[in-house]
C-alpha cells in the first residue's frame, strides 16, 4: 500500500527549491552505509546501524562523523586522513555499483521545475571535490548551475546548523522562507527549519517518513519523486 503524508499549505510565495544531495538526488543509502560501516570497523571495531545512519550520520559532514565514531581523540591531520579514506571507499563503490543513479522520478520532476522556471540549487555536506565528481558523472548540469551549489568547506558549521541552507537560498537570490527544501535526514530537516524554511519535503522509506513527517516544517513526505509534481509546490 502506498503511504504518503501531505499537509497542504496555502500558496506562500514559494519561488525556489533547495535539494540535499545524498539520499535525495541519488538514493545511495546502501552504498553510504557500506562505506561508513567500513570506516566504523576501523575506528571503533563494529559497523554502523540503520538507526545511526538515519539519526547521526546522514547529512552530517564527514569530519564530524569521523570524530563521533572514533574511540580515541584525533588530531586534525588524522581526521583529514580518515575523511580521505572514507572518500576513497565511497568513490570505489560508486565506480563499481549499478546502484549509482538518480533517484526514481527525479529527472521528470527537475524537467517540470525547469519548465516552470523555478530557481533551484543543492546544499550538500560533501566537499566540493567529492560533489563535483558526482555532479559530472550524473550529468546534473542540465538542471543545476554548479557554481550555485553549496558544498561543505569547513568555513561554517555543518548540518544541523542552518548555515548551509541560508547560503544556498542566498545563492539563488532568495530568503530561506521563500524556498522549499527536500531532505532525507533528521539533521538536514533541523538545519532547514533553523534557517527559516517553512516548507520541507522529506523523502525516504516508510518508517522514516512516518517519524520525520512529525518534525517542524515538514509539509510533504514521499517515497520518491514519482509521487510529486512541481505544481504541488509552486503555482504556475
């Protein structure tokens, strides 16, 4: 049975949309869990759980997750080395796995946004280097301007702090309250709400949708983009 949550809001002068990346643009949950499990095995001797992925890891900068997973204090050089190690692991998985593809229904949804001339960008906790590799591999330039994408560069606090979404909204010349945010993680939802976003679409598995639909700011919950259309969010 299809499950969907929707709290239809009156038109709120929404004129832009900001996407998280991992878990939203690409459904890479299983690959990310595998890469983080390998790192967790190294750092603490056991893999990560689904609960840890959803509530502690997804949407959080890699350096913060490395520190959280480690059973000992790490200096900046060690943290940087572990982040690079994790990046290498996920890149190897991306190169070999058929699972690396755009989320179900997303190309059609992005085409609809393009037709309606809706301002759009991405706010990701990935570094520019890691994101740029996937941006090119997935041919996202047909829908997004890479120069407008906000990647984590260490100059501001990562999600759940609001900075990424404030910066992303400003990159498309809007205030956060004028933007819809699409997220899949608790940290990202918290970041969007703290930034002033009042229309958050959450995407994911049913058990997570039921939980996240109760969080402040969440107005729609979908399994994938085949369940939503641009006119659901923006007037023509």
